[in-house]
C-alpha cells in the first residue's frame, strides 16, 4: 500500500525545478562565455551551440533523471517505512479493539474518572453493577456511588495514588435502587495528552465478604467452643497443626508448644502401627471414634473420647476432630452400672409388687388399647394377663365395641388430670372403683394412662348394709321416740285411770245396790275402760302394749278371719290362702295379730284399686340365719332360729324405694284420708312380739309383706285374765311405792279393803329408807317409772337389804315388756295399770 504525502511531494517537485532552473541558468550564463573564449568562429560557435544544446539536453536529462530517481528512491523508502508503520498501526488497532471489547465485557466494573471526581468513561459491567445506563453513569460523580467518600478523602486519595501509581482498597458502592454493597477497588493513575485520569477496576465482593464472614464465624466458633478441637498434619508425622483454646487448656500448653509435638507425645499408649489402617478407613469416608488416654503438661493421664475425620485442603491431607474429657462420664458409667444393678433389683421387686398388688393396673394408649396389665386386672375380667394386651379396654370391661359415654380414661387424655368413677363389670357382675392416672412426657403431654381398678364389691355391699342399718337405726330412733312419748303419756294416763277405776270400784262396793248413783258409776267405769283401751293402742304403736299372750295356730286364726277379710276387700280383688298345714304354734296376742292381718289386707286391696288383682296370704316355717335376717325391719331384737311367717302379697301398684323407707313412719300415709298410724302400729305389734318384717315391692308389680314370728310349742298360757270374785282377805303390812299421789291414795284404800295395813312412799329412795326401818313388811308394790330412783334400781336396793323380799311390779307397760328385765331376779308378780281390785287381789294371792 503506497501513501503519498502531498506536502513532501510539493517540496521535492520544487527542489527538482529549482535544480533544473539553477543548472539551466548557469549553463546559459557560462556556456556562451566558455564557447566565446574557445573560439570566435561563428560556424564553430554555431556548431558548438548545437553541441552545447545537445549537451545541455543530455546533462539536464541526466540530472533530471538522477534527481527524479533519487526522489523516487526516497519515496519508495518512505512508502516502505510508512507501510510498516501502517501494518503496526493496524495490528495495534486490532489489539485496541480487542482490549476495548475485553474491557467492555469484563465482569469487573472499570471506570475512568477525571480529577474533579466525574466519570469520563465506564464499561458495561459498571452500568450493570449499579443499575445505571451509560449516559446516566457519566453524569455522576464519585460521591453519587460511594456515599461515604467525602471531597476531602478524594483529594487525599488522589495525592496518594499520584505518589504510588496504584492503590488496592475496599469501599462501599450504592446502586441506583439505594442498595449499598461492599466492593474491592484497584485504582491506577494515568496521564494522557497532558490530562490526568483515575482508572478504577471495581469488583463486587458481597459473596466473598459473606464467605469470609462465615469462615470467620466458624473459625471463632471452633476457636472459642468449649470442646477441644485439633488438626494434625500426617505429612509431618502427625504433628499438631492447630489446636483451639479449649484444647490448649486441656493440655496445659500454648499453641506454639503443641505445634512442636506429635501424637506419641500426648498419647503414649497410641499404636502408631495402626495409622495406615486408620488413614485408609478415613480416606474411604469413615469417621472414627475411640477412647484413649491423654498426657497433659502436669503429667496427669486423663481419659478422653476422640473423634477423627480426614480433611483435604490445598491438596494436603489433615486429620481433624474433637476430643472430650470423659473422666466424669467414666464415673457416671460406673455409677450407672451400680444404678442399673439396683434398678434391676428394684424392677424385680416392683414387678413382684405390681403382680402381687390386689388392685388391677392397666397401661392404656390414647386409642384405649391395653399395653400391659397385671394379674389383678386380668382377674377382674375373668381372663389371663396375656389375653388383654392389644385389645380395647371397653371391649374387655364392658363387652362393647365403642368407648363408654363418659370414659374417665379419655377425660384424662383430654384434660391431663386424674379421674375416677365406679363401674360394674358385665363378665363378673362385680363392682369396681376405677381411677385413671396420666403418664406425661417431658413436655407435659399425656402419652399414656394407667388405669387403676379396685374391686369394691364387698365395700359397696358393706356400705349398702351400713346405710340400711343406719336407715333402720334412724327408724328405730323414730319409733323409740314415739314409744317414749306414748309410754310417757300412757304412764301418766294410766296413773289417772288407776285412780278413777279404783275409786269407782270402791264406790260400787260400798254403795247400796238400790242407789240411783250406781248407774253413773258404771258409766264412769265404761268411760275409763275406753280410755284404757286408747292407752293400750298408743302402747301398741310403740311395741309396749299389753298383750294377752297365748299359744295359737296361725292357720286357724286366719281361717276364722276369712269371712271378715272377704267382706273387707274390694270386689275386684281375689283372696287366696296358701296355708302350710304343718305349722308350729306361735306365742302371740291373737287380737294384735288380727289387727296386723286386717291392716295389711286392707292396704293390699286399696293398692289394687279398681283393677283386678290377687291378694295371696301364705303361711310357712323358716329356719332363719343372720344372713337372711340382715335385711329385715326390726333385726335388732331377733336372733337365729325357727320362725313362722305370715306373707301377704298383692298385685297392686307397688311402691318405690323412697316410699318404702317411710312406710313405717308415724303419720306417713299415701291415702287422702289416712292418718298414717296403721303401718306404725303393725311395726309396733311385731316388735312387741320379738318378730321382724320383710318387704318386697316394685312399682306397678305389687308388694309383699312377710311377718316373721318366733315359733313356740309351749302349752297355752293366758296372762292377765280376770279371776272370779271371791271374799278373800289378807293381813300384814304392805309398802306401796308410787310417784303419783292419786295412785298411792286409791291403792292404799284398795289394800285396806283387802285387809292390809299400808305404808306409802313417793319414790324409790324413800321406799328403801322405810323398808330398812320397818322390819315386818310382808310385800312391796313398786311402780316401775319414778323420779330420783326408778323401780328397777329400787328393786335391786331392796334385794340387797332382804334377798327374800316379795315385790310386785306395777307399770302401764305390758307384762311381757317389763318382766323381761327381771327374768331370774326374783320378781314376785306384776300388775298392769290401770287395775281393778280383782286384779290386785289375784296378783297378791299368787305370791
């Protein structure tokens, strides 16, 4: 390629022309002179002029050739040099383009900055790094992308870079979105065309800083962790390459000391012959864990557990890991062995305890499956312990396919609290106290429940019996209160009646048979007798009435009452007798037994009401023991033995349990017009006969009353019957003791009428004193109920004064009730208030 320089060409052309003009001018100037000196011949001069012209032409041509050739040679040399320069320039241009392309496409940000901190040029990476376009970037200054670079710092930075040429430093740049991130900058000072430039190569080191921070963190973590950490160099004979502070403290040495030591120095027992095998295992990717002994600076041997792993870094192998002082663990292991031995023993003991405890223990899962059960739990369901595991508790306990409606175990799983209930197991029919106890994990969540089952069948039965006894006791207290009330009223009433009847009796004896007042006295006697019957009925309610006791056949008594019973019941009721022909006799008051039968049959008829029904009267004989008698009314006064029973059953409306508990309460009635004394009287009469009552009843199914009376085969005896009147008279001194003045008065007159001298005393103490001071007393008539000293105590005092003293006891209560207190004590006789002279005389005659 030839490139012309027009300026140099012009200069060369001018030089050639100048040479030509100069030579031509000199030739013209000097050639004619020279020819004129040579010859003056015109021809010769003419011919020489021709030769001179030719010579001029030749010489000028040669000169012109020479000049032009020289110029061309110079031009050729210049062109060659220029071509070489152009080739170099083209190569440099290609390199420049490649450099520009590399700079434009490099991942690092490259910035050209003027001395006034403005951006002159930037590459594509710079724009991408901060999010600006090139135009936006070139409108910025350093302070726009480096928020922490002040103008003063920039000036100082320029001075430093001019002195050193380049600087490597770290800064922070801010993107267009305001995000600040770390960068690494290599700054270079450049001067071009007398202009100073600042060239900066910027690299985003966010990830590197993050990695460095993490590396620093983990290095600090290893350095300051409490566990000793080590790094060994196999190529240096397993010398210590690094140890953290914990490891240095463990050995009692600093890092410099440890780095001069190898494994045998601190682990003399370590077998270095096994190193190759251990390295092979670790190169295969296995980590090692083993126990050994380390020797520390003090010479003490410390048991340690070492972990070992292979680490390859920078093409070199290292062994690194942790080791732990296991001195305490060794002690703990030894203690644990001892504890395990004790635990095994305790486990055996607990197992024996759990298997031997009478309470059933069952471990249940949240879905109520049995994990474990002791033998007592299995016995409660009549099964074997091995048959319970894996089954549902509701299937075992209740034979159902779903949990109980109010399952205490589920409640415990739900609330985390213990619960309890009472259940009856269908397989055995026994009653159990069931408790659920939560088993919680360390977070307090209920994971299992222990079900504790205790057989309380006997306790429930005992509690039922206790409540029944308590009910009977309370009822007995009510009757006792009624008896006390009735007895007190009857006592006072009989004292008054004794005076009335006695005075009426004396008046009739002393009155002229033709006297018109005799009829009035008879009416007084009749009214007094009715009042006495009222007192007897009150005593019957309390079981202390006067009984005309005799041995009777219960069947015969019922047959005699058949017609009266049939007319007393409803027309819709059918009366049936089921009488046992071989029936022992009973010692009873027939009238009172008739009252019992009548009351119960009428109640049965009213229970049947307008519907058709049956009243069945059954008799029989039972040999009763305590188990049979424990559920009866009035069981406190009866014992084992032979009993005759009277059973009256109906198919009426029946009674609920609440009614049954109140049936014998005085004044309790279910009838609109009833007074509530009929059943109380029945109970009182049965009590007076030392009997008992059993009741069976269900609502809408009927009621059965079973009266139990002690069987007796003794001959018929009739007590308190009136004797015929005779003219018998007695003699001697009689001590009459009564707290009522009217009774003492009429009694004294009656005794005087019978021929006795009478001394009276108003209580037991006075009677004892009189008896002590009066030696010729024939017998004593003694009231049972008195203040200060009652008749029973007075009787004992009199017997101490004279063992043969004859005492007739006097009371408003029945003879059977009173004489029971004095059986075998020498009581001479008994008189029941109110009494007539004939009864008094008969009692005296018997002694």
